[in-house]
């Protein structure tokens, strides 16, 4: 089963949220609509700015934990190396 590590942002260089899910479309929609209480809803992280797919959920969870310990500069560099304009990638997901 595929799993995804993803980064949501409030705006370019704004607040970041890193998560993991097996259903990226559903989870991104929940962030965008504020359907789940917590950090993401509180800080308005509604833009999907980065994601990566993993073949196993265990690997995705480990990658998420690793990324959460990175410095902010490394996270920003990762986003900008794949999405330099900070486009919202939600619309590029196949539904």
C-alpha cells in the first residue's frame, strides 16, 4: 500500500505542517477545508507544497519523523527544489 509524506503551508515561507497519509487527496482536502481540529486548522496550513510517495507506510512514517527534526532551512530548501513557486499541488493530484 502506498503512503505519502507531505508538507502543507499557510503561504510562501509561512507556517509548515508535515504529515503522512495513505490517501493524499482525502487528507489534503481535510486540511484545505479545516475539517480536523488541531495544528493545521489553527495555523491555516491549506496549501499542499510538497509530497513524496513511499511503497510502505513504515518507511513513510520514518521519513516524516526524520523531516520533522530537520531545520526550517532544510525544509524550505526541499520545497523550493521541487516547487520553486510554492504552487498549490492539490489540483495536480489525480482524484
